[in-house]
């Protein structure tokens, strides 16, 4: 029996394969939309609004891929087409995995307060000096926004507090600078004086958003108090990014200080 005759005798004809193929096509389109939004924005090919619209389109295409893959799986099972069924299952699993990251980010954004400036010292936040011109050119302000942000931070991130290190200033300063480099931030200035500070910029991988960080070292009677402030240049909220950045920095500093 020829291959053509075998294909004709297959249940459902070519439709199960076509439906599964369409779901795979939707998956590829969704992946291109989700993965390409950030680079397109970084390369000035899209505005920020356009990039977010591309993200939404990618997510919708992904949901469409899931729906079509489920339909293809059902048809394949009814027609007893094992190859198509496996293809549909693979497409379904790949699409769910693709949408998992933006879904988790969206969930985190929903639970985070709409603030973009986080500091360990709410009474006297570290100030940006070297990075002040860059922040003045950005939408978000240079100065700490005030009590409204502080109140929301206290409720959302009670763990964001100053850290104390019972070590000499020179030791903590060297560890603080090394930890900044460990985090992959670009140092703008290191100021040594009555109070030592390190100002740096953190650039996000996907969209290339720039957030500014200042680390302040204060000499106390029994060691060094370290305060950190992390603030986004763009956006009303940060989906918890700045708070997590401060936590990660303190972990890197703790490793450096032993």
C-alpha cells in the first residue's frame, strides 16, 4: 500500500495535523512577541507603550496556542493519532512554560505596592549626588518621595532595614564596593568623607531599565551601619524589584564580610 493511500485511511485526514501545526505556529509567534519586546525597546524600535502592547499580544497568542493545542489533542485522541497527540502535548507544555515567567511577574506586580523608591532608612534616606543629573533627566524625582512611600514600604517590606557590621570602616567599605561589583552594577562615584557613599546604576537585563542605588556607610561606636536606597528612574511601581535588589545586595555584602 502506498504512503498516499495510508494517509487517506488515517482518521480525520490532515485536519488533526493542521490544527496541531497551527498551535505550534501560535506558540512561535507568542515566543517572538514576549522575547522581542524588551530588545525592541532597548534598540528604540518601539516605545515603552509599544513594547508593553507587544507583551500583551504575545500573552494573548500564547493563550491562543494553549486553546488550539487542547483542541488538537482532543481531535488526535478521537482520531487515534498518537503522533499528533504527542505534538499537541509538547506544544501545550512549551506554551505553559513560556507564559509562566510573565505570569509570575504579573502576580508579583499585583501584590507589590505602587512605589519605586525603596530605602533602609525611612527617616533620613541616602541621597543621590553624582547620579542626580541622570535622575533629573528621568521621569522619577531625585529626592525621596516622602511619607506616603515610607508608609507603604513599612507595610509591604518590613524586612528592609539598615544592617550593622562590627568591623572597621575600611573593611566594610572594601566589601561594600566588591558587593556592588558582584551585583553587576556600574559604579558612578565612591565618596569618602564624614559619611562614605557608593553610587551605582543597575540595568535590567530584558528591557534595559536603569535603576539607581546608593550605599551609605556610617561609623558608629561599635561598627558600621550600612544603608541602601534603590530607586527606579521610570515607572510608578517596580513590582518589588528595588526591595529584592536591596535584599540581594545585603546577601552579597554578608558573603564579602564573612
